[in-house]
């Protein structure tokens, strides 16, 4: 089964849990990378805060099977 994961600063992602997304709060680049590494390969949609997207840029460049949404 595919999952929707919202990753980044908690205050920007609170509402995503209401629509069924798994929310992984992470406040530093190291926290973001650790939270992403702890997730399985069944994430099909990844919603990121701007800072989280920056922290994962290199890792995400290798994932052509993942739909990304970066919050403004």
C-alpha cells in the first residue's frame, strides 16, 4: 500500500494528518534526513516544507518514483 508522508516543521504540517497523511515532524536538517531514512519505500507522495526539501535534495534526486509537493 502506498502512503502519503508530510515531513518538516510541525507547525506547517498539522493539517495534513486530518486528511490521512502520516506526519513526521523534523526541525533540523539532520532530523529531516533521519526521519526520511526511517520511512519505508512505500511512500508515494511526499509533502515537504521548504527547509525539509533543501535537506533532502540529494536523496530525492535519485527517486523518480516519488511524487513531491513542496509547500510555499
